[in-house]
């Protein structure tokens, strides 16, 4: 059997005394396209960061291509990490660098390309996400949609085969968010990477995902394929995808959604 | 009942984390190269940002000390020693302390806010994700720059304190410049200058490690950044008072050993 892209076993995360996730057992296979859904503040971003090796689990094991990210270091860790691309929820663009230099940053850090080659790659990526004109602008001088595009371009700059998108359409208008999802799907068709994306837009989730997970009550429920998710027995999943106001998520003793 | 002691436990565990962070930095420093450009950029930024305020603070510390000593010494007719005593008191004790407080509020708060913002906007995570080391790229250039610039700024402040003392000596106390300066070398010995400079260096390191650590470990969004800034200023001042006591003690012991060996 081929090595899974990602494997989490018995993962538990505790932050400052409170348990965020527990009993997480999941596998992502190469070529999968997973959508993570769930109420906000339940640990979706934390789950992505665990898989990217940015947060270490309090207990349990996280294997990326068979390597335990909290146990390896140096060149070996670098090799695994360089194959992971991530779009952060708040984009995490470097505000002191121009858009072009944001994309050049990983190229300068990791590759041996000379400056001319770097500029060529930067131009290609800016072109691919449709923001060539913004090369010399700073991130806070461009619109939210363009910032997302830049974040995506930077995440893909090292040509990763494992890509994490943290809520790529949050805060965008429907048309822009549609364009961003189209961009993600187009890029995925091009480089056939494995994708894990957080999104609460069910239409987008159905559009892009081969599998759906839901993070709720400190657990991650693997709801299966889009069809399986739509008919899932778990009432929390049903309530979430239909957006019903009454249900287990909004029950007084649940605490998953209480605004 | 235990609640009363909670803050003390927090201080101890925070101190532990700061020390751990310090060694983590040293470890990265040993293994990896720090970009000269980044470092000089930071040194330049810190120095330009704070030289005016430090100079002003230094000048007035000297001035205040002179005024204080004048009032005490006039009655004894000992104004001839004004320059020596005021300068000695300033550069050994009050000067470094007050100027370091200023820097805690300025450089410390700024750095903590800057790193804290990078943390909560996930820029620090992004750096790691893109194959770089944030301690090497962000923290160490700032840490080294703050140590160097603060040391320089403290020295600059102390020099200006002599000048401030001199000026007030003339216009407030009626002691002319030659007389003011004459007793500085007799009272201000080389060991006390060295102990003053040593103090400045220790304060600079304390200042630099606390603000970089606090900023780097910020959690909780924009609110968290605000919390980090306040905490940096408060912890730095407390730590500097403690470091002041410790270095005075050390300098005292060193001086005794030095005198006995002669
Ligand atoms: N670095 C951190 N330190 C402490 N608590 C954190 C940290 N990151 C996230 N949390 C907490 O973990 C919980 C889940 O956060 P998150 O994963 O961002 O939720 P979401 O599902 O909206 O992405 C939240 O309660 C948040 O406050
Ligand atoms: Mg999130």
C-alpha cells in the first residue's frame, strides 16, 4: 500500500488548559480533495496547522508522507515542509515586501535559482493568478480578492504536492469568491496536487471536494463523499449543511454555536 | 488563598520561558548565519527612532541630579564637589535605570507590537511554512540590533547627562564649567564607569530578550497584541530593577576583590 499523504492518529490538542481537538484519526490519500466544514472557533484552522507541522499535537502522531513532523528536523524536515503549500486564513502576506517579493521569498529561501530566474517564476505566478499589474505594489495597497490571489500564488511558488487552503473565500463577495474557487480548481487540474480546504460555503465544498470532514465538539467527523455527506446520519452534519436554526448544534447544552 | 500566590507562579513560569527562549535564540545564532543587511537595517531603525528621546531623557536626568545635589550640598559649602557627586550618582545608578525605562516604553513596546502583529496575522507561521526560520529571519536581527543600539543609546544618554548636569550646575547652582568638571575624575573612578557600562549592557540584553519573546509568543488577535505591549513594558521595568540590584551587587563584589588584590 502506498504511503498516505497525511495520517493523524489519536491526535489531541490542548491550548492553555482547554482541549481543542481530541481522538482525531484521519487519513488523506494522494489525489484526495478534502473540504473541512464546521462552526467557527471549533478548530478547523488548528487542524490545518497540525497537518502542516506548524502546531505540534499535545498527544498523538501526525505523519506527513510517513514522516513525523515533530520528530524530524534540519534538511529532512525541510524536504517534507517544502512540499506543503498553505494559504492562511488572514493571508499572512509579508506587509514589508512587495507582492512580487512575497512570491520571491520562498524561492530565495529554498531554491538555488538566480535572481533572473526568480523574477521569471514570479512573473509566471502573478500571471497565473491574474495580478501581474500588482508586482511592485505592497499587499495593503491591493483589494481583498487580490490579496487572496497573491496568497495562493505564494503558497504554490515551491510547487507543493500538498496544498492547504484556510477559508479561501471568507470575507469575499460571491462573485470574487466564485473566481477564487475557480482559480483553485484550475490550478489543481494543472498540477494534480492533494488539496485540503476549510470552507463554510457548502456550494463551494460540494464543487471542489471529493471528501468532507466536519470539525465539531472537539472531534473531526469524516462524513465521506459529497453524496454520503448529503445523506449523513449525524444530525449535527445535517443541521450544518442545511443551515437549520434548530438542532443539536444550537441546543443549549451543545455550545458549538451560541451567538 | 492560593489566588494571591498565582501572580508569583506566573512570574516564575514566564521567567522560565524567557530564559528558554534566550537559549533557543543562542542555539539558532550558533547554527545559522544572520543577515548583516537585516541587522543593520534594525540597528538604524532603533537608533534613529529613539536617539532624540534618549538624549532628552539623559540630559534631564543629569540636570535633575545636579539640582538635587545642590540643595543638599549648599548648606555644607561643598558645592565644589557638585560635578563629581552628581555625575557619579547619575552614571552609576539613576541614569542607566531611567534611560532603560524610556527604552522599555519605546523600543520594547514597538518591537513587541511588531512581532506580535506578525504572529497574530500568521506571518510567522507563513515564514516557517515557506522553508525559513522566523527566529533567524525576524527575531535574531531584532534582538542583536536592540542590544547594540540600546547599549549605544544608554551611553549617549549618560554622556548627555553630564552635559545637562554641567549646564544646570552653572545656571542653577552657580558652579562654573571648569569647577564642575574638575572633580569628576577624582570621584568618578574607572571601576565605576565600567560598572555603569556593564549595567547598560545587562539592561540592553534584558530589554531585548523580553520584548522579542513577548512579541513572538503573542496569542489572541489584535487584543493580544495590546496585551503583549503592556506586558512588555511592565515586565521589562520590573526585570531591569532586579537586574540593577544584581549588577550593583556584582560590581560591588568585583570592586572589593579588585581592591584587595592590589
Ligand atoms: N495559538 C493558539 N493559542 C491558544 N489558543 C488558540 C491558538 N490558536 C487557536 N486557538 C483556539 O483554538 C480554538 C479553535 O480555533 P480555530 O482553529 O482558529 O477555529 P476555526 O474553526 O474558526 O478555524 C479557538 O478557541 C481559538 O481561540
Ligand atoms: Mg479558522
